[in-house]
C-alpha cells in the first residue's frame, strides 16, 4: 500500500508529465490498451484526428513496435509519419525487460519538416546550378572538338587524302561517343527515382558479383586475387537489388581500373554486422586517391579517369540515400581504397517471410 508521501510524489510526477511539451503515451501490448496518455499527446491526437485508443493507434505504429520488439540490441526506434498535412515524430522505447510496455514519445515536427524542405530546396537549386555548369563544360568540350574537325574538313576536303579524312572522322566519332556516354549516365541518374526495396541474401549477391569480376578480369588479362568474408548474421538485408547491383559494379569497375598495373592485385569483399545495419566493404590494392581529392569524389563530373564522366559515384550516393543506405570512402595514395556501404538489415519477421517464400 502506498504511503501519503509516495502518493504525493506520484502526483507531482504525473503533473510534470502532463505539462511537458512532448506527447507521452504508454501502451500495454499484452492487454492491448493505452495505460497512460498525457495532455500534449491528447492534443496531437486531436490535431491529426486520431482517436486516443489502442485500436486506432496500433495499426499506425505496428511496424515500428515490431522492429523494437524484434531487436535484441536496439533500445529505441524512431520514425516520422505523415497524417494529412502534419508530420509527427515517434520515438519508441521499452522501459521493462519483458517489453510488455511500450513508451511512445510524440512530437509535431511539421514546422521543422517545412524548414528542412526549404533548406533542401536551396541545396537542390545550388546543386542544379553546379550540374548545369558541369553539363555545359562536359558537352561543350566534345562539341568544340567536333566543330573544329568538321571546319578543317570543310576547308580542306578537296586536297586531303582519304587517310587524312579518315583521321578527322575517327576524331568526330570519338567525341560523339563521349557525348553518348554522358547522356547514358544522365539516364541512369534518374533510373531508380523510387527504389523498390525487398529482403535479399547478401551472400548470394556477393558471390554472383565475384563470378562476374573473375570472368571480367580474365578477359582483361588481369590477375586479381579475390577474397570474400561474410560474417554470420549479416547476410539478410533490405535493399533494391538492381540499384545495389549498379552501385557495386561501378565500385568494382573503379577498383579494377585502379589495380590495372598492379602485379599483386587483391580485392577483399566483406560483410559484417553493425547494430541494425550491415557494412559491405570493398577493399582494393590499387593506386589509391590523393588525400586532397577525397572530398571531391562524390561531386558530379569529378573524375581522375581520362574517359570517365564523373557521375558514377555521384549516382551511387544518390541511389543509396534513397534506400536509407550510405557510402564512405577511405583511401591512401599508392596503397589502395576501401569503400564501405551501410545497408539496413532485414527485420526478423521479414527474413522469416523471405525464407518461407523460397
């Protein structure tokens, strides 16, 4: 039985929770009821026209609660959901070891999202300006070469021999090929605007790509020692397979180019768990990247290759970001480069469903 002092302390605690500018809800998973809801949470529910009861709330938060309950390490899950014109931020936690009770912190972040959208729009406009400047430069150069070649031919067509004329035609076609390659890269830049993520076995994916690399290296007459190390428990990820395929093949092609003149070329591909993510690491023993150039590698049109477009890594970063993935590059000039891709792990119930479908 609670003492008067304990009752007083409990009332003070409840008053604090009622006045705090953060919605607080506690649900009982076993009994399927809301055991506590403060005034701020009630106001948020009213704002988004949602009844403050378990049956109305749970369908909206079911996937996030399942993620929290399935996780053995995560103590907190965050998500943002749109309700009409409002954006509500949810933070889920489980204060007891049995995870019967789930605490939910709610916050109306609509104004914050709008400010973020404005800031993103400003950044986008700056990037668009940068990209168009790059387009003008990258297409302008081959166009000028074509123009010069045709002008020379026009003035000398009557006195040039067929072999001399052929030289200029070859130059024109080479420059046209450069423009075609650039336009193809732009097409790829928008290929995966809405990636379709699904559960995938990363070990099968890596083995498939390893076979492609081996075949490609034999055609190029380049001997590369390839090692694969996949940590148990890191295999099941959620990603768009086609998009990840394009990203990894671009990275592997870069690695192959970097190791072209290396008589002891080695490529190490590994995957390991890192909390709710899997880290896919591709490490080569190529020529590496100068420290001064590392911060430029993801910029559109930046390239150290003679015939590169400079869009491969920019495209890769864009695709990965759309799938809640990220990419990092570490490199030492003259020693090699390590590319690390962070990929969300599939949840346990998603993995179980995937394996049942096989």
